[in-house]
C-alpha cells in the first residue's frame, strides 16, 4: 500500500508544484527555497541533530518552550526546525534568531526523505501535534531513529479520514516510539488508529507553556502611547477569509456607542492585509496598515497588522480580544497568548482545534463565546464600559493557564529518556 501511495504522489507532483507556484504569486515565500521540499540543501552538522517538525505558526509557537529547553540543557546538540509554510519558517527565524537551523519539510517521497535524512542524520525526531507521513515514518524506523509525536491531537474528523486509509496510517502509527497526547480523548483516538497503550501517555497541552517575550512590557507601553493612551482598543487576532467583513460590521456597531474606538485586525496570514484593506475601502471605513505606523492619535478606526510577530503586543493594549478562525469553519486558534497578555477573550462557535481548551475556559468564565457579529459588538461595548468584568475574565484565564501547566516537563522527561 505504501508503494501505491508513493506512486500516486509522484503522479500528482506536477500539480503540487503548479499549486506551489500559484500560491507564490500571493506569498513569495512559496517560491523560495523550493528545492528543500525535495530534501535538497540540508546543512550537515558536526553536532548530533535534534529535529523538530512544526507545520506552521501555531505549532512553531507551541514548540518554542520545548526547543528553548533543549538548547539550554543540551548545548552539545544542534537543533533543526522544519515547517511546511513560509509563515512558519518566518516565525522560526524571528523567534530563534539563528539559534536553530530552519528548513522546509521534504515532500513524503521516498527519494526526498532518504536524501534529507542522509544529510542531517538526526538522533531523534519530534513532530508537533499530528503529521502522519508514511514514507518518512518508515525511513525513520528503518534507520533506527526514534520518533516522538508530542502535543498530539486527533479530532474525530481527522480520525475518520485516517481510518479510511488504515492500510497506510496504522503501520505509520505503530512505528512511532511514543505519542504524548493532549487529552484522554486524543489518546483513545490514537488507539483506534492502532497505537498500543505502551506507546501512549497524556501530557496536556504545550500551548499552555507559552511565555511573553522579554520586551513585552516596554513594547506594550510604547504601543499604547502610539495608539493613544485613552483609546478603547479591541483586537481581532488570527482572522481568516470570511471573518473580516463580519468584524468590520461589528466595529461599525461598536463605533455607534463608543466614538473613537479602534479595531486592530491581525490576519492569520499577513499577506491577506491587502484583502482586508479592500474590504475597508468597499465599506467606506478608514484604515491604516501597521507597517511604519508611528501615531494613531487621530480618528482612524481600523488598524490592519501586516507583519508577523506583532499580535501579542496588540493583545497587551486591548480591552477585548476576539480570537479568529472561530466565526468560520477554520477550527479556531490558540487563546493562551491573549490571556497571558492580559486581554479578556472572545471566541466564535467553531473551536474544534481547541475544543477542550475553550470548554474549560467557558466553564470557568475565562472566555465568552458569541455566534453573531451583533453579539460580538454588544459584548465589546459591555466590556469597554465594565472594567471589573474584564478583570474577572482575565484573572480566570490566568488561573486556568497556571492550572494546566506541566506539559513541558512531561515532554522534556520523554525526550531525556529517549535520548
């Protein structure tokens, strides 16, 4: 079955490359370093290599505390982080500033995987969340390289998809040295996919281990001065196509009650800033891009963030934070960053990617869920007026984060034992 799967991959390769080129028209990064996707260009290291794979921005940020702990504990090891998207690669470079090597994950073609492994020669591979690649897993097993799947999650929808290809997915799952699942439910799903109880443990969620940047206090003070110290600011972070028009409609309603309020929209993919700008023009709403902004003391009602790495600082000046991907079918995004930054969290109803996290948050009054743009606007206005209510939500969120810490130590122990 794996040979048949590989044959299909080779036949579809021209379309894959065409899609990559087309995506590069909007995101130039897709056209850069494309040889890496065939296992070409890896840098040999004189030190043993620990290889982390994190698909994109969210997984990279979740991996950050674990990568930093490895760098601190094992100065004799070299760390490689692979990603699938340019945004993920940019995030690695921004977070680690040359402390780790960065590369695109090779396509799951036998020749590409073999070529890559022959160059980097990893002593261990740690894959974040859920990425099951039959050829990669097979080659790692054949080479005797231990593979760990950490912060692992497997939704019911993903499980159904993998079960349809069980002839491929079951052998791949059985080749994993250990699976550290986020929850008991995730562990049960992996068992249905063929994992043994000896392969499994429940670690919690690494995303609760996030830390604020060292420059967070200084940057947020400067940003507050820039935006206007008395402005009512709310942030919509990690938004997706289809959400922005709803957010702008909600902001028009907010402005009716709070003249001078500012909406900061930070799209999940910064290259979408031009699309949001076009929506603003169409709606007759004045806006400004964050690049080069030195002052927003005037009446500009919308700021569009068009760079990576800035969202946490905007959360730090927000009186309310809507976490995107939840008013459309994108599954929602990580709310922990907003909680740590001191912003009360709002989410839409689509939170499949963080279902357990949001269930706990809503149950403990650490977040509010809305399902329409009008409900969002009403809640924003309510929080603008009620400081005590905002503080109660933020404090409940902080308690929840502290309660759920511990996944990092679980991962580190697992890594140490395997090494």
